[in-house]
C-alpha cells in the first residue's frame, strides 16, 4: 500500500515534510511532482513491478497527466489488454499506469471499470483539473481540506495538519456524533474544514480561476456549448425550442439553427401587456427565420392550479410553473422534444440577487437612519419592485457572507415565521441550515461563488428543474437544456468572478459570447423572467379563495399557522399596507395540496371540490 498527498499550489518543502508523516504507509520510496498550480507527493510500498518503473507520481507519455495512487486494481491485466488493443503504449507492468491510460481513454468514467480498493488523484495539466476518486466501499482512505481556494488532500489527516492553512479547529457536531456512535461518520472529521471523501465518490477541483482570459473562455464556450446543443438535438421525433426572446433561449436557438434548416420555435404571452414578451420572441424568430408558433393566453388560475399541484406531488409555489404548464401544453401539439435556456442564470450569474455583494459597499455609504427608513417604505405592485429589492439588501447588509444568500432566498423571513408558526411548527430550526450544510463542500468564500453554488445545489435542482420536468411531462413533452451539460458547469468553475459578474453586469462572458450569434439589442435587453400577475389575481379572482381557504377551520386545525397572523397577512396585502403576494401563493398552494393529497384517498383536481 502507499500514502498520497497533494495540494493546489507549488511547495516542495511542504511536500517533503508532509510525506514524512506517511512513511509508515510507504517505506520503500518517496517521489514528488510540482508545477505552478499543483504539488503531488507519494510514499511507496512496492508490491507490483518493484523496479523504478513503478515510481510515483507517474505520468503519461507527454507528461500532461500525473497520478498518485494508493491501493490495488485487481482487474488491471484485463484492462491493460483492452487498452493495448486501443493503441495505448505502456512502460511498466503496474496497475498504476493502467489507471492513467484508463483516464485517457474513458475520462472520469474510468472509475466504473476498476475492481479493487483505491484512492487516487490525477492532475490533468491540459484542463488544469485535479480529479480524486475513492473505491466503492471506501477501503482506502482519502481526506481533504478546503478553505479560501486552498485545497489539500492526503491519505491521513495528520499530513493535512502539517499545512499552515489547516487549523486544528474542533467540529463540535462531530464530537456529538462521536459520543453517539463511538466514531466520527464521514464525510465529517473531528476538524472543521477537513473532510473524508465518501466511498464511491469522485471530487473535481479546477485550479485556473486567475489565468483564463476572455478570449480563452469564449473559445472553450464555443466548443462545449455547440457540442451540447448538437447532442441534445438527436431525436427521431419532431423537435423545437422554447423561445422567450431573452438572451438564453435566443442563443440556444441560434446555435440550433446551425444544425437544422427548419427550426421550430415556440413562445407564450399573456393578455396583460406587462407580462407579454412575445414581441421579443417574434423578433428573434424573424432574425433566425424559424418556423415560429406564438400563443397568447389568459391564464385561468382557478382552473389550472389544481392540475399543476397534482402534477407536482409535493407543495410547490413557484408561480412560473403556470406559464410553463401552458407553454408545454401548446408546444406538445407540434413537437415531442423541446430545448430550453434553463441553467444560464445559475451558471453565469444572471439573477439580480447576485449583485448584492457589489452593492453592499455602496449601500453601506448611506447613513444608517436613512437606511432604516428605506426598509419601511411600502412595496409597490410593480412586476419588479425596487423598494422591495432595496429593502431586502439593506436588511441583509450586516449578515455574514455565508448567510446572505439564504436570507435573499427567503420568502418568509424568520421573524414573520415566528409569528405565523403555531402548534406543531413552533420552534423549528431556521431554514438557513439547508444552505449552510452545502457550504461545507465549497472551496471558496467569495460571495458570488457562494451564491451561485447554493443556487445550483438548491434553487436550480429543487425548483427550476422540478418545475420544468413536471410541467412538461404533464403533457408528455421532453425538455432538454444545453446549458446544463456538466461540461458547462465544470467550465464555469474555471471563470474568475469578473467574467461572470462585472460590476452590475451579470452574464458578462455569456453576453460577450452571444454577440457573435444574436443581435446586440437581444443580448443586452433588460431581463424580464417568466412570471404571472399574482397581485391582480389576489385582488380579483383569487381574493375570495385565499380568504375562505386560508382562514377556515379545516386549514387552521392542521396546527401549522396562527389564524390571527394569517388574517393579518391577508388584510395587510389587500389593503396595500404590505406586499405579500408570494407569501399568500405559498400558503394557498400548501393548503390546496393538503386537501388534494392528504384529505382525499384519490387526488381531486376540481378546485370547487377542494374548497
């Protein structure tokens, strides 16, 4: 067996010092490799090919891939024979070299072919990528430390602690688990910021944030995104694209046009002018000369909301599910597969909330008394209300950067929940813990990195993708999203923050890239989003429903919410004292879900029967 060490900066002295702590794991030989962006160390216990040919770190023929490895690959001879037949040239008889050539042949999927016990790290100098893997059952150990872009891995924790960046800070939760179980469960360790790679898991770390130029970034995007689009256009049934007329879907449509002479595009608009963007979609369709279908609908929330709730299975209150439902229904009349622009906002920092870190410095210059007054300015009924947005930024100004994003994402803030919650919901843990758990695995404390990472792990996975899948599949329509190609996410992690968010300009590098494909006025037009007129509905057709449903005895007896507080939220909203449309939508969807799935043996989608 062996001991392995590595970190994402160059320091030979640290390598030697750390490797000495693992001499017991490999007393036969010591080896190291360093570059400007990587240091790899190895202690060898010689078992197969005892010559120097088996020395590690080991590289491929052109020294572009380096490996340190601990373990045994029991099926390495069969794999070597297969690789021989594919033209790979070997210089040793080791299983170590088989791992290198397997990575060259199959990429990260090589781990699926290994039968053995192993923990290894591969440095891919071409991609500036560090790839770690651990065997399925975790026979061989692999620990890592991450904090402020410093990443250090090793076979044992003591080697990591030899690094000055890794402080000996006790994780109190780990002590709690230890007292309970008599061991510390992975991925935790007894130390904060030091983790164990879970059995059967891989970990990828990119180390080129500071070096990538705009031209290099655009070149890589060109290759990956075109390939992602082309791969998602493979279909034996009619195919098209959701076209909103915004940057994301317009760019995907333009790329699709390279591979289709008769591209079908679909857009939806509402009778309310404020929520109708079909003119932008029509303009883009004319520019690309697509076969364009445009639908204008008057949403009937009373009729369609139960059908949406039924399709979602769980309580879900993103209002954009409604237009997505309509768009999918109408698109299905013409095609079976549709591409979309989903994922670009999370990838390239397109949401308004991402500018919070930049605006904090500006807002802090406003005298405190004036800031406090601004937070009491009533929200308007505008589609995008600057008062509501600015008030949220001010209230989150003094929060730690790790807490800011969670605060921005809260529709019910904790003080209002404390008033609202009753009975069985009293004294619940703050929802911020959902976000904080994810941050244990983020190798950055940059506020934009934190916000994007959390959105990808939570909002994208549990809201956006759930909405699109359920609403499209409710009509037997498949939706494919080129921006969600994993290679795009890997590429995004290599971009410095200024290429994603440049001052107040989100999607900075995506816009630069898109200028080569679509008109500038589409690239730089104001972001609108996919929303519905909740305020108007609550003032009109849904007014009686929210009053009757949210305050009747059946609802209150569930023991979730205080009836007086619910009444106050409804009253304040209807009297224009506060803007609570999103909160009311959340409460209404929860109660209708309860009546559909819990109160009935068979789900009922007729709202009159539900209320």
